[in-house]
C-alpha cells in the first residue's frame, strides 16, 4: 500500500503534531479494538483469539527492525524490559548515558548504584568518544525525546565494539519512521504507543543471544513457558529457550490494537514514511527560517508558542522548555501550514 492510500485510514482533526507523545490509530486498529471490547463486554469469545494479535505484533515489530521474531520479547514499558539487564550488571560496572536522556533509559541504571554500579553522563554528541575501557554498557535513545536529535548510532556501536561494551538502545522515538539495524545492538526496547500507534501498554524488546545468556527472567510466568498452554500449574520451571522467556503475560487489548497498526507500517514501508515525515518537518523548519534537518521531531523557541498553537487548535508539546512538534504518516501540509500561521501570524 502506498502512503497516500494509507492516509485515508485516518481522519484526525487538523493540527495533530504530537506523535512524539502518542500516535493515532489507523481505522483497522481502532475497529479491531472496538470489536474486541464489544466481545469482552458480551462474553462472546475466549481470549485465545485476542492473543493471536500478540504474535502478529511480535512478527511485525521484528520485520520493522530487521531481527528474527524469536529474538523479540513482549512487555509493557521500556523500563520494565530494561530492568533485568540492569539487575544483571555486576557490582562496580560502569554505564555510560547521555546527560539529557529520557528517564526510562536512565532510572533502571541509577537504581543499581547502591550495588556499586556507576552511571556516567556526557553530552549526546560526545557519547561515542566517551566509550572507553572502563565502560561496561552504553545506553541511549536513538532519537532524543526532548529535541528529536538522532544519535550517532554507527559511531557508538563501533566504539562499544572496540571496548567490548554492551549497547542498549531506547528506540521509542525512532521505531515506526526511522530505519535502523536493531540487530547490531544488544538490546533495543520500544514503547509502542508513539510512532507504532498502538494502545499504551504494549512494548517490545530485541534481546540479542549474548544478552539473554547474562540476564534472569525475574518476571517469569506461564506465558513465558516453552508451551504456554502446558505451563499453567506446578513445577518444574520450563521456560522458552528464545526471547519469549522474558515475555510478560500480555495485556491483550493493547496488542489487538497494535497488530493492525504495525502491519500497516510494514506494508507502507519505513523508507516512504521516513521521507514523508522528515519532509513535513523540514517544511516546518523552513517556514520558521531554520535549516533542514534529519528528524521527524522539531523543537523551536518562539515567544508564546504553546499559547499561539493552542489558540489555533494545533496540538503539540513543550519539552525541556521548547516547543516540540512531531510529524507522522497521517500528518499533512495543511497541519504544517496551520502551525506556521499560528506561530508567525
């Protein structure tokens, strides 16, 4: 499906420029969720049908980031997916993080400091150069929530490889519009309610084979069993041998909404979505007299920006003291021009 045809699956009110806060569901995702809720209300079905959406979502995520589905665990939040990685760090380990990092990829490491884990922060642009022989793990957002900057992924990976450091990536603000090779990292965690346009409560984690050998499935449950339907009762421990051993028991309705949305992203293709999103972001930058950039997220300092946009019916966000606008495949030239008129008029 081409992007223009896909856009017919949304009908947002003009002026939605806040996907970096939450994404809007396409009609197939919305309809699937409403049907499931209606069946739940009437008691017309069993849960197994809802659960097929969990596996569809896992497969779609794996396709989007280019990894085997057997390397993907499903969860609820980024911090929950990172918690066992943080807990597995040995006392005295050093974690390197950007100094302005979203706390879901910071607090899990800081929570280990009482065990002697050290967290060192540096400016994002200096992250690759700061990886050294004392670095055990480097954690960063591929796209920064505060300002939309894209990390130097290849440079950080190369530096980490040189010093045999683990690499943990929060790709929540990237996955769904920015193509990247997830399999080059050790861990890639994504909250699905933003650019993947799923209900909040679905999250995905790529867990490499070498990280799975080091971490313990502290939240082990029936769904993480080798055969979930044979894992309802009693010992012994019998977990899946792949990344599923780290699955949470899924909140089904989140995945009922996630699967159609993510499958649509796969069908349209990330290159086309990337070009559309960044093109709109650059239209916005140009209108404000800024040079073009490479991100679908734009931050600007304009006097009374939040108030001006709100008065015009434009929904954006304020992060780190700056206006943040974000553009996805359902955004249009009209949305951009509406915002520019509000800010410059």
